[in-house]
């Protein structure tokens, strides 16, 4: 299905192609970026603070908490119910009052910001899309590699993904200051929109019969990296133009997600500079 078109990185004719449920992982305390307590979270929302996610205690319902949740959703902030013990584990003050917000260390860009960056440089877009990368260390390493490889930006889903937390910033070694990172509600819809703008979608898939060296990354390209455990989600994989694999010669069946991103990005760099 993916290989019935030529592996051509040139141009694409405009195409007319055209509710996930959150699976929460373990919550971990951040050294920075934790906003806890009802008044503090309300003020952060009112002030327009960039917030990655809002956690509220499961089963608690009152007017103040309802107002916080409503305001967060109006601002596009993912809201997740969590067991109170998990909130206690995240809390630094032990006075979270049933609500904790994890703030982003920098503002998110838009997808158009990323594409404009490529236009301003006079380069075909090179974008990395992270599908359910929940490990902050992996996401930070991917952003760092994107900066070093000259990619124009990173796109994340709002749910089931790490965000621009302090842990990600540290793992990126400062790269998040230079690489635009955007968040979208629906990756499948994003892929359709990118295709309509002439961008070819390459998904990293261990089961693909096409090695990455046969793909053409010279033209407008988006590289999709799935989670280490399950790879790309089904709908995202179906939305790719091509799936490509990284040859593995050892006994282990897959690479770390950030290592896979580095291999694909530097193949793109090689092709674009030779």
C-alpha cells in the first residue's frame, strides 16, 4: 500500500484526501514547571501561561475545580483525571488541593511557524512528527538531534505525549530554545494537511520491506517516529506515504526512538548535502 508510488522527494500535486482516548502513564514529579493549588492554577490559566497538561483528582467535583477544568479546555490544555496518590507523588508542597498543572518551559509554535521557517531558509521542509513519545529523555534527545541536523521543527500530539517540560529541556541540552515545537489535536488530520501542502510522509516502521536508504528525503519531508513499545499508531501509519526500516544486524529487534530519529534525519542530511 505504501510503495505503489515512486520514492520521489520532489513535488507532490495537491491532494483532496481528504477521538482518541488517552492512555495515561505513570506521573513523575518535575524539578520545575509544577503549578499546584487551585488559586495558583487559576491565575496561571488567566495569565496565559503555557501549560502542557492539567491533572485533577479523580472523583472530585466542585464549582472551583469545574471552573479550572472548563478554562483549561477552552484554552486547549489537555485535562486528565488522576488518582490522588499520583498527585501526591507529583506535589512538592503536599498542598495541591486536587489540581496540578505542568507548565511548558517555552511557548509552543504552530505548524505554519515550522513551515514558514523552511520557506525563510529557502529549503524544502524537514519535519519530525513524534507519535506517542511519552519519555521526556527520548523527546529531548529527538529535539536535540533535530537542531543539530537542521530540521525545521517537531510536531507532537496534545495527548499521549511528553511535552516541553523541564526534563525535556534538560535532555535537549538547550535545543528547545532553537527548534520550534508544535502540538496538534489529531495527527491523522495533520498528515492530510501536510500532504496538501506538498510534503511527503515517511514513517519509521520495523516491519517495512523498504530500507531507509531507498527513500528520497531531498524534497519536502516529514519523518514520523513512533513509540518504542508499539511503534506508530495504526491510523498514523495508514496516513504515511511510505514506511521505511532501519537495517538491524544484531540480536535486538529495534532501536531507541531517539536513535531511530537520528539515523533517519542524518540520512536526510546526507542526501540533501551530496
